[in-house]
C-alpha cells in the first residue's frame, strides 16, 4: 500500500509540502499555522481604487454600429507573424486549443506586435501570459493604448466598475455578508455557466483581456471551450443545416436580474436583443464556429419552440461536455489571459469560498468587434 505523507518546512515563510511514498499507515504531519486569508480587501489594499462601485444615476444611450477592422489582418502580411514570441517559452494547453506563454511583456509590444498577438489569439483561442507587469500599468494606457487597439471599448450595462473607469468590467467576489446577493446560485448544483460575453450586442466582443488584482492561492480557474472544434465535431449534414439558421440573443434577463436588486441593482443602458447566425466565420482565420450560449441565446428564428429548444439543448450539452476541446486556465499572480470571444465560450469555476480561501478581484477589458457573419 502506498501512502502520502505531508511534511511542512518550518524555516520557510510559506509552508511547502514534501511528498513521501512509503508503506504502512497514512501519516499527516502539520506544524505550521493555517495561512490567514482576507475575506474582504484589507484597509491598505493596493488596488482599492479599482474596487466595484455601482452608479445608479448615470445612464448611457444605445450603442451605435461602427466599422471594425481586426488588427490580425495586418499580421497575415508579415513574413513571420509570430516574431513577437521570439525568446518566449510556449506551452500548449492542448494540441489545437489554448497556450501558455512566458518570457515576453505585453506592455512592451508595439503596433506590429499587437497585430501579431491578435492573430495568435485568434488561432489558439485563448492564451495565458505569465509574469506580466500589465496589472500595474496606468488605466489610461490599459484602455487607450491597449484595449482600443482591438476594437471599440464596451461598457457593460449592469456590472460594477471602478469609480471613473466604466470601461473596466470587474470580476469580484468576497466573503462579506450579503442580503440576497449570493455569488453563486445556491439552488444550482454547480456554478458552471458556459457563455460568450454580451452576445446580445449588435457587435459582440472580439479579443478580450482579463487580469486579476488578487485571488485565492488556489481555485477559481476559468474554463474555456473551442467553439471552432465544437462545430467541427458535428456531422457535415448537421453543420450544413445549422449554417442556415439564426438565433435571437437577448440581454433582457440580465437587466431584469439587476433591476431585482442583484449585482448592485445597476442598469446603465437599456437591454437589447439581436439576431446572429448560429454559425459564424472568423474574419481573420476564416474558421467557422458555433455562436450560441445558454446565457444569452433564446430562440432559433423560424423554428417552433420544441424544435428550437431541442437543437439548442443539444448544442449546449455538446459544448459543456466537450472536455476534449476544453482547457482550464489556472490563475497565478501577474497572469493576463486573452481570448477571442467570437470563437470561444468560457465559465467561471466557483470551487473556492471567499470566507475560507480569500476574496477575488479582477478586471476585464472588452473591445467590440464586427457584427457576426458567415
């Protein structure tokens, strides 16, 4: 019988576990005190200015259409579209989907490098960049020099934002007592909810940036699924049928959720609904991808309710259970994760407790892209 014995090292400030394989009874040796965590941000929290506020007075007009040119198109003309990765260490998170990159700084990329980055993320779907100084860059640079490179910045209609920076969509969960504001639905078995961001907009997001100011030492990974591979797994006959269909995407339920006092009760812009093709084509790679998600897709246009529900439920299950075309992005300090919202879906993984493991706080920069087309 093989057992695992954990021994702590008192001389280290943070305990490290050493694995010993031996026979006999299992022994667990612990001598260090349990690590203290912050259920809520402490008074001297470095990123206090980026904590969520909920402005119920400010209202924004409806979004208007705009012409979007993906910077990745320029990178297609480069002799070496991946020269921005020179000197980097790259680990594939799966053979065809997801990468982890170390050894380059996103903040140092020029326009040429950003164009190549856009192409690379479109090809890999999601990329985690480690050991970045991005988090401590000035917000003006993060938004105007970084985010606007990839499209018009989206302001979320219902989420909290730092005071004076509405373009930051905040990811936030703490252990403070809440009245009717549970972080995850206590009536559901799981926090998993696969979705692509704000697909109800006429021009949903493209290349999206997420970074964390603080988070528990473990847990809180983000799951990503390739909607390109999800489409490829379907039979040619079914693919051809789906390509004839369009889907209604709606932001009404999200707005109503906030109006009922959740997420701070903010509705900064009236909700919209838009019709998009069920299968879309990426403007740079030309690849086709499913473009449905349970959070915002409502109905297939022209089909009866039972027909629409049957097809959408099949696709939702296919996406959620497609573990061979999913990856799990693990968060480490100073990590920045970029994904292409047009060809991926993602889910939070709520496997941590703020009361036990500490609070989580991050920001998303969400440039809009073209209207979906096939």
